[in-house]
């Protein structure tokens, strides 16, 4: 496998993101009552607002029937609400319910509590260094996330056919 010279500038950043993701998934995340894929879907709804079910399936990389099943489970738990698209009554739009927002908040509290316990294992100098690095990195990571979301929205609105996904992305009016 040939590695691009550009990875030299990307590797340190990628390593930090990979390590943070590994720490979160393996040690900080609450695994009770909500699968990782369901939690990611709820998180998407927090950031992107009500979204067509078909669009969610495309964005999450799963089939529409699999997404329908997940939405039905989350609906039974009171975490999402499903309604009709005002522009096309045949299409379902999924929104985060109040209990879904509460569930995500509870999971965040658990992650922060577990992180506090882990931070206690570091020296004060290491914790201070990590805190400084986080203060510098956070606004930049948010900007990267916004840029990625914007690029995805542009791809959604272009209705480009993606053969590996088997369908077109649908534009959702009013979606961020």
C-alpha cells in the first residue's frame, strides 16, 4: 500500500482524534439502554434537526428498512417522534423528542463523571496540559465538524446518485 506524503501532516491530528474516540467508546460511553448506533442517530438529530427517514438511512449508511426498525424502537422508547414531511406527506420526518434530549444529557453526565475519575489518575501537570490542549483544539474541531456538515448538506441538496448506497440523497427543507 502506498501512503501519500500528505498523511504526514494528517497523522498527528488523526492519532489524537482516534485516541479520543477510542477512549470515549471503550471507557467513557454508557452502554446501557441505547446502542452506539442509536446514540449516534440521536446526536445527529440534535445537530441537524428533523430529518427525513430516508435521508437518515443514507447518512448513517444503513438500509431504509433497518433505519425504519431503529426509528420504531426509539419511538417506542419515547426518544424520537415521527411525522409526515409537510412537502411530501408520503415521506416520514424524524425529530428528537424531549425524552431523547434528556437521555443524551444523562449519557453526557455519565461520560463526564467517568472522565473525571480518569483525570484523577494523571499528574496535575498532565491534566493542565490536556486542559490547555483541549481549549485550543475544541473551537478548531467544531469548525471542522461544521465544515464537514456543510459539505454533506451540499452533497444532499445536489441529489447526486451514489451507486454504493443505492439511492439519491434527498434535500430536507429547513435542515441545517
